[in-house]
């Protein structure tokens, strides 16, 4: 019996070692094109990926897109062209720890740092004194809330916000229900690094499927693109550190919700009501109660947590109707 276990151990150890060093998948042509059309700027010795497209002639408006967790700026690819037909400049970045940006470890990832990076990018692009329209999703909603707080309090170097559109983000901790794996990773202690190292495409795609509607599931190729962006620069190894944003939302609720309640900036919400993370009607009822002056677009009943991917036409129309309303 003892020799049997030794033989199994000798077999498992090298197999596990090989598995843990599997290189990330190769970029698909679509994802390669997305990266090739972008650039990098340096923030505190870290490379931050961004895209900056010139669009509509005769418009001076700029929109900055803030993506969600655990994905990347590629979340906006289905509405990118539509935005360039309305805005003079369309800009999106991969937050540090996401997509094609650097993913340092160990590192104290925070919403405050991501807001600093957005400010740094706009300074890099010469837009610090220009009014900006913010369009955000999920994790990006919270970054937008911090940027709004700084704007309302006249913080030095803040983004001059012309409008803010949120979408399916956990802006109220009391109506936000993280997935089970997120809870384990953010509070798992010594277990979290083990889980992140063992994370693979099967478990990733299975978890993400749960936050898309049954009729709006991405294709396998699209799931692979999402997974590839995460695995780039060993991003799976920093997921547990990034997930501390959930605790940050609770700690800084008054600051970030207060920014929304006190602002005079035009505010809009685009909402996929089948979202299990910010469920209907609980989330929407609280949103309307707390922010009665905000306008709201509720998409079709079968649209879930990623409305810009699940219903790009409905999402884009809702956003442009908001932008053209003031």
C-alpha cells in the first residue's frame, strides 16, 4: 500500500507542475485585433492598456468606458462602432489586474487606485480640462462612483464629468449578491491562492454562464476570448486580490452612494433585469428610491448581468437616447 501511494505521488507531482505552468491560450484573431489597435501608458511603472478611437466629425464629445469584473475593455466591442458614430473620441482601458494591462502580485488592488489610473490616462491623453461622459459596467460602476465623488468635492486632478451612465453594478452593497466562488476567493485566506492556481477554462466558463441570460449566452469562442484575457499576464493569480473591491464597497458605501445622491451630473442606469448579482426588483426599487432624479432604461426581461454584450442594440440605443436628452 505504501509503495502504491508513492507511485501515485510521483505521478501527480510532475503532472500538477506542468498544469500550473500551462501558458495562456493564444489570442483569437478578434482579440489580437483589439490589442493591436490599442496602446499602453505607464502608471507607476505598470503598463496600462487602452484604446482611443476618433469618431464622429462635428462632435466634440468624449466618452470613457469602464469595464466590469473579471473581464476587460473587450466587453465594449459590440457597441464600439456605434459609439464612434456619435462621439468625437471613444476611450476604454483595462484596469490594472485586468485584460492586457499589467497584473502585479503581490499588490493591494483598490477602487481608489483604479480611479487614479483613469485620471492618469486622461492626463496622458491631454483631456484633463475637458468634460467627459462616463459609461460604466459592474466593477466600473464603483470606479465611476469614486471619480464622481472626487469631481463633486473638487479634488485636484479630478475628471470633469459631463454625464454618468451606470449598468448592472453593485452600487448598493445591501442588494449585491456575489457568486459563491467570489465569496470563497475574497475571504479564503491561504486557500485562495491555491484555488486561483487551479482555475481553468471549464470552471471559469461555467461560473460566467450563470450571469448571462439563457437566450443571450456567449459563444464558446467568446468565452475563450474572456478566459484568454484573464490568463494573459497570469491574471488568474490576482483574482482573489482584486475581489477585495466587494469589501471596499461595504466600507465606503456612504462615500460612493453619497456621491450619486448629491450630484447634479446627469445620471442614467441601463439595467438587465435578469441579473442574479443585482436582482430585480430588489435592486431597481432601491435605486429608484435612493436616486429618484436618475433616468432608467430597463432592457428586455431575458437580459442579465452583461447587457452591452447580451443586447448591444438595446444598450446602445438606451445610452444614446440618454446622451441626446440633455
